[in-house]
C-alpha cells in the first residue's frame, strides 16, 4: 500500500512538472531564482506549478509579459531573465543586484524597464538604445560610469529617462528626445551645455553636475577677449579648470591691464571745457529721454486703439449672438401665436426676455444647429441649442417628442430643461456642463505643458457614457429611442467629472444634408441614410472607446503604423483591426497612457470591448446593458445602482412607461 501511495505521488509530481515545462519561460525564471534569491523570498516559485501564477509574474498567451520583483533583497545578476523574449515590463528596483547590466538585445518587446536602487556598475548599457519600443527607462541610484551613449536618441518613444545618482560623465548636448516627459541626470559628472530640447525641465533635474551649464542652470560663460592670451580660448568656464575660468587672474604679465592715470591729472588736462561737457551730456540725456517717451507714447496709443477696435468687434459679435434669444419673430398681431418657454419638472423658470438680456458664448456648431452658453442676469447658467437645420414636421410632433426627452433624468445624461417653439425659431435649454467635452480633454492642447487624461479617468468616462446611452435605449420601450449621434463632442463632464451624454434623441429631426456621413463614428449600415438603431449607436460607442484608447480622432487616422497596410486616411476601427491582426496590439494605445504602470491588461480588456462594439455586422455587436457589465468587470468596480435596472424602465425611479406619452 505504501509503495502504491509513493508511486501515485511520483506520478502527480511528474504530471505537474510536465505541465510546468510547457511554459518555455519557466526554466529561465527558475535559473534566476536559484542564482539571485538567496533569502528565499520567492516561495511561490515552484517548478511544479504554472509560472504564470508565481509572485510578480504576469503572462500573455502563456508567455511571461510582466515581471515585477521589487525590494526582495535579490543579489547578483539577472542574466537568465534576458531570454524572456516576450517581456514587456521588467522592474527589479530596490534590490542588491550588481555587476554590469546584462545584454538586453533579446528583449525586443520591452516597454518599461526599472532597475533603480541597485548596485549595477560598468558603462551605460549599449543594448538599451536598440529597444525601440521602450517608453520608461529608470537606471537611477546605481554606480554606472562613462558617457551616455548618443544612440539613446533612437528611443523616439521614450517618455521617462532617470539616470540620477550614478557616476556618468561626458556631454549631453546631443540629446534630443521629443516625447520626453520625465527626465533627471542629477548627481553625476556630466559636462558641457544643456541642449535646448531639455531646457524646459527643472533645475533639480541637472543639479550636482559641477561642470554642467545652460538653462535652467547658470549660463555657459565664455572668454571673449584676445585669443592669444592665456585662458582666452573661448572654452566654457569651469570652477575645476582655472585656465578656462574668467574669474581667475592669470599670472602672465600680458594679462594685467595697465594702471589708470590719476583722476586729478585727467581733470587738469580737460581744464575749462569740463563744464561744457557736463552741460552737453545733460542736454543729450534730456533729448534721448524725450525721444524714448515719444516712441513709448506712440506704441501704447496704437495698442489702445487696436484694443478698442477689437472690443467693438467682440461687442458686435455678442450682440449678434443675442439674436438667438430674441422673442417670437412674429409681432403681436391677430392670427399669430406668440412663442413661449415650456419648462419641465424641476427646472428653474425664467422668461424669454431673460435669455434676450443674457450674455452669450458660442460653444460649438453641429449638423442641426449651434449651441451657446447663456449667463442670465442672476448668474444662472444654461446651455441653449438653436435648431436651424432640423426637419420638423409640425408643432405637435415637436412638442410630443420634447415631452419624451424632457422627462429623462439620469446621472449620466444631460437633462433637457425647457424648449421654445415658433415656426422659424426652435430653442432647447439644457443643464450647462462646466468641464467641457471629451473631445477637448483628449485632443486639445497636445504638446508640452498639457495635462494628459489619465487612465482611471478614461475608464470612468467610458463606464459613465455607457450607462447614459443604455438608459436612453431603455427609457421608452415603445419608441425604441436612440441617440443617433454618439461622438466625443457629445460626451460632456459635469462638476464631479462624471460623463454626461448630450444631444440625444435629435437624430429624428436630421435630414440627409445634415447627417454626417463620414465623421468616423457612423455604423456602416447607417451611411446610406437609414434611420439610426440601437445597434448603430453601439457601433458609434465602440468607436468612442477606440478614441479613448488610441488618442486618435476617428476620421483622421493616418496609415503607416505597424501592420496598417493602407494608404492615405483610414477610419479608426479599420486601422485598429489591421494593427491587432498583425499582433502589434500594444501599438494602438495612446502614448500618454504609457506613463501608468499595471494597466496593460485593463487596456487590452477595453480594446476587446471596443472591437466587439465596432464590429461591421450589427448582429455581432453587444447590447449596451452587456457593455456596461463588461466595462465594470475590467477593474471590478461596484455595480452602479441603476445597473441591475438598465433593462427595465419600471425599476427606474425617474422614468416610467408614461414617458412615452404626453403629460396630463
């Protein structure tokens, strides 16, 4: 019996080893553990288990893609890890690893490399520059020496370069990394001038380099006197090299200026003309001062006139905008109906004349009309949409549709507060959203000084917009209400940063001339002018998710990326599918997202949802209620209170089946 039990145990061990051996990275990981984990901190690393379940290890398609082993007292070298060819993230910070940094040329998929706070020595690793996918590189707080390789400029995607507190030397004047956002070379022995491309970083990024100069440090001083004299070669001044420091007086007699003649001798020589000279100087100063004053007066007067002219123009513009809020275009004559403001429950009441007096600011122009921000005399702010290109059959039809839209209330939907209707003027009044729209947050002011939209906020916006759109779809079963124009400019943000869906339900008034056919969001089946459906809304929402992930505008995606295979301009879903098909999935993500750690799996999860929503076949697209669940499962967030009721109108406290009919 004991022999049978032993045989059975050996069989289990053999079977476990067989399972573990199917992962080609297991051997390299175990070799690293045996050489470096002298304290036996990696207790979960067991040859009988799947390496993808080990501490600090993450896998993608059964290959190790992420290895984070920080503060584990690891020693020696990490040479065995260089055979992990699918590794994308490697962080070995705060250990006791030593010796030269191994050859990393096999890690061609590497994007994030963190080796700070170890004891690495030797030169700057020459195998780093060929890693053209690298976004983050942190080698700070080690004992690296020698110059920084000029081939670092090949890392055109690099966002972070941390090399502080080493013993690196030489010049960095050649350095030019256009996307760099986080940079530090302080505490080294670098020399020469700081290049203009790095001058925007703070002084602390270059501190404790005694021979480094240029903005933001002190200017590089040069000696511009007679080049035949010692110390006058024009070299950069250095406190460690007196020959090139202008503050050090050379001992050569030729460098000593001749003594000045006594002042009383000069005065005696000038004699009787000294008073005339003084008078001439005073008169000259007065004339110069007068000319300067005249020039300044002309300059400021011209600017004042220009500002007055611009002010008059802006005043005319404001007056023109106020026409939007003029009262009924029909005079009070028999047979003509004067328009009136119709308010919905909970909305603050005001008169049309209040809008007439309100200051107005144009927010944007769309296919159906123009939106304005209106500030009433009492400080109350609303958003007003003026429908100009709408195809409205009649007043009763318009009023019935507004009754439906005006009753919709949801935390992720912009509420319609009131409307105004006469034959030639239709106004819709909404809550004003102070934090702008998603389009501006994603694409506005890209470049130095911009605050990128972080991943957590993007995921929150995606979930909020999904809830809002799902609520619209399920708010009226009999009408099957759709949005019809989902795009990033119609996703607004309220004071709490929550996504609010705007401009919903207006597509019923669009005409073929006002329907955008090639804005990048429209579903293939809707391009021929057919009426929008729930499935076409889902497609548009999928494109919106791709916009969040890639940072690209849907209709202006340039080809030429890895695996794109298209010429000219292509739409966003088509481009993403081509890149993913060539297994370059990571290339689709916005560069601004690469600063964040541990989100790759979440981004891939949202990408899969986006691609399902933007499927060419409507039948293959999920319903919005399913999309909400998928998004919320990405990070395991709590289900929203309205989540369970998203398919049931009667469960919503603010909407009932009466929403589909007129009020009584």
